[in-house]
C-alpha cells in the first residue's frame, strides 16, 4: 500500500523523520526528480549531519547539511518529536 511508511530516520536531535511511499513518490517524481533513488543519501544526511540550522522563515523548519561529494541539504518540518518533508528536500 502506498500510504505505508517508506522510511523512518531518527536525527541526532531526537526527531523521528518519516515519509510514506506515496509522498516520497510525489517528491521524487514531481517536486525533486533529481532525488529519485537517493533515499540512502537523505537518510545519511538526517542521521549524520555536519550542521543543523533552523529556518529564518519558518521556525518549525530545519535544514540538515552534509558535505560529501557535494553539499546536501535535507529540509524537514518538525512537529513535536516528529518530522516530515515539506515541499523541499534538497538544496
């Protein structure tokens, strides 16, 4: 079923970030096709970020940065101890 949890990752600041199969497909087909098949990178950035910044525009949004073959930025909206991907997942 497409509404089942596709993956769940705990960040170093204790936020459990989850996404469903359906939402991940939406993000990687329509919003950010460059991220297709890059689930492992997203999980790695969330688990081992070099830096976490709070958005200046929305205090519930956090940007997780990781330098690897390039700089990755995974954007997560926090709601309590849970997180989800808003409209952007990579910068």
